[in-house]
C-alpha cells in the first residue's frame, strides 16, 4: 500500500536514487524541471497506489496539476475520480471535492 509523499520529496528521492543525476543535470532544480517535463505526475501518483489521503494531500495533488501541470479546475474534477479508479486511492469525504466549483477558488489562490 502506498503512502503520500509531497511531489518535491518524491522527485528528490528519484534524484538521489540515480547515481549519475547530479553529474548529468548539475543540480536538483534542473532535474526537478526535467522530471516534470518528462514524467509528469504518473510515477508519483503510482507511488500512492492504495493509499487513503487527507484533505491536505488531496489539495497538494490538485495544486501540482493546476500550477505545474497547467490544468484547470474542470480538469481536476475529472482527474481525481480517474486517480481514484485507476490507482485505488481514496480521497477524503468532502462535499464538492469532485466538482470544478470546489477547485475554482483554490486555483485562484494558487495562481497568485
């Protein structure tokens, strides 16, 4: 069963697990930018397979998709149920969590 790890920590563990990463990318920040462009979030989501997430963890996932993945609140309303089905990840019982309206105000805060 997977557990939640924030995205930056997950990517850092990938960086530290590759013995040539520092030599090839020069820095963690360069590796981080490359990782987002190359792998998106799927390996990270896969690492959480079977987990039950808190509201804070759910917000972190949505924020990553909105801020770094350039997704919209409408996309989040579709992505979260797909993650739930495909990766057996349980999200908290929160009214409206699978609706675009729920994520609209948060997206405006995160864009600032």
